[in-house]
C-alpha cells in the first residue's frame, strides 16, 4: 500500500486534476439516483444472502473482487450507489495519473500529448461503463494495479527477484479482481517497448515480462478451480471460465467483432467507417515510424501485432464469445496509444511539431462529448427514469399489499428509454434482465420498509404468453411500464 500511495502522492496535483476532470464529465453518475441490472442483485444479495453473492464471484475467478463486494452491505437503496460509483472515478483518475507518469518517463511525447492521451484513456467506452455501473467500480483499480505491476518489474534494483515477486503479486491481485482490466499490464509494456523509441527489448526482458503474466494467469486459474471447490463444492461451471477449443473461430471472432469495437475508440455506438479510418491512420503512421526507426522493422512489427491479442488474452482463452466494452479497457487503450504514435510519426514527416498536440486536442474533445453524452443518455437518464416508473407503478398497487401470487414479465430491449442498445451495457433496460427483476423490486420496497417484500421470494418470471391462468395472480408487465416512459417523452 505504501508503494501505491507514493505513486499517487508524487503526482498529487495531476491526480486531483484528473479526479476533478472525470467528476465533471461523469457528474451524472454522482447526481442521479439509479441502479443498473446487476446493481440491484448485489444490493439484495448483500442484505439477504452474502454467501450466495460471494459464491457467484468466486466461481467466476474473481475472489478479490468478491471481498470488495462487501461494500454493498452499506448500500440500502439505489441512492447510495453514487458513493460506490465515486470509487470507480477515483480509480480511473489513479490509472490515468499512472498512465501519464509512465508516458513522461518512457517516451519523448510532448507534455500536452501525455496529459491528453492519459485523459482520453479514462473516457473510452470501457471506462464510461466503469464510472456508471457500480458493480464494475473496482475494475479501474485492477487496471491501476496492473500498471503498477509492470513498473515494479522495471524498477532498478540489485535484487531482481524481489521486483519479480512484487510484480507477480500486484498482477495476481489485479487478475483476481477482473482479468480483462489486468491486461492493462500490456499497455504499459507497449509504452516502454513501442512508444519510447528506445532499442527493442532483449529476449531476456521479453521472457521475464511474459513470465509475470503467465504466473498471474496460473494463480488466477488455480484460484478459479480450487476456491469454489473448497468454499462452495456444489458450484456449477461457468462458460466464461471454460477453456476455448476452437482457436480458428475464436481468432475470426476477435478480428471481426472485437477489433472493430476497439478501433472506434470513444464511440460506443460503433461505426465501421470510423474503425476503418482509425486503422488506416495507425497503419500509415506506423509505416513511417518503422521506416525511420533504427530497430529491426520485422521485430517491431511482431511486437506491435503481438500485443494486440495479449491485451484481450483472458477473453481469447475462454469459451464465451461476447465482445462487450467492459472487456476491452486494455485493447482500446493500446490502440489509442498506437494512434498517438502514428500521429507523432506523421507530424514528423510534415515537419509540424504541434500537429499531434492539435490533433489530440480534437480527439480529447470528441472523447469528452461521447463519454458525457453516452453515459448520460444511455445509462444515467434512462435508468433513472426506469427506476422512477417502476417505483411509481408499485406505489399505485399499494406496494404489493393486495398481491397473493406475483408474475413478472421482463421488458424487451426494444422498449429501452435510451437512443440505442449495445450488448447488455449501453441502453439496456434493467427490467429486461430476468435475474434482476425481483432484485429491483426488492430494493425499492426495502427502502420503503414495505411489509409485503417477502412476496417477491415466490414471484415467477417469464413471458406474458406463459403466465398461468390464475384469477388471484398479479401480473406486472414491464413492457407496459416502460411504454409510459415513451409516451411522456
């Protein structure tokens, strides 16, 4: 903890500047009352059955994250979630401060470009989600620890084994919080090996650096396989922790589905045109950079290409194919770094030193706009409205006072109050997820101290067409509830 404190304390002004910056951009997550899908499940689970909540996270390979989730014991309703989301913004600020420091120390980037690039990282879609979704609040801290891990490995020391152990420990903790965020380790590697302009690493350095990651993966894999058996022996296996078997299909999926999302940088809605433009820009810049480099072009190309799948390694190793934005913090950050390297190379050709600063300033403005509008219009505003609509509906039926049998009909994503829907993240209605419906109602009724809250334990969830013909049954169709939100617009 002392090392972490020192990294922040040495750049205290930068840290608080980033903290203020992100608090302004993401202010809607701090001033709005809402929950988002799993938020409700975590609140209910923490108050009713913490062991079940822990079991779910430990079986998913995130035992350290499971410990952090005890914070939901102190969350009584959706209004309290703003404090959990502030933890995420603090983590994003810490990561960007570390990112800025590493750029300054390892590269020849202009000061303004370092500041802007680090700020843009915290505005990418993955971090937009981390800021707005309380269950991901500790993911930025996993990315921060991953960056610390690589810096610990590179620290000058006579006892290199101490550096290795310290680095492995930090990265293992990061992996046990959230594996995709821990891949930020490779972004810091990219800053040192690709963006610095220094001689390329020797085989020994590559082996050592890779060994830390391999060791952390082994630690997390062992924890994933052993802890559930020790703590929860009857835990079913999850698809996302089963190892991949079709490598060819996985590679195709990565290239056709994951990479286009990451190449769109801050644009969460996705745009193939923008992705192609960014790809062409990076290729053009790297062609010039590699041509002017004193290093072996083939070796540098191999490193640049090799880092791309490494930043998405956990999701490439498992069976699940779900290219959500929350899994792409490292990949999108690496592509942003490549974009800056390409911009600097192109500005050298044009002999216009300020071109990169100007271009990155425009990129920052775009990132600010997309981050602000997407978080507000896709998450905070529709989720707040949805919570209010459901709360009002429950009040209209006396908080289930006259209900004997309850049947819940999930809403469809087409009923979303947001402009667009992407995966189970941006724009997705909380009432469309079957597992969060009863939890959402529980959180609302619990905040009101409603005496009928126990009726939720016997509630059934399903399609309207499957509802039993029971005259005593109360059917709550969330499609109709959200429709009122569309009418009031």
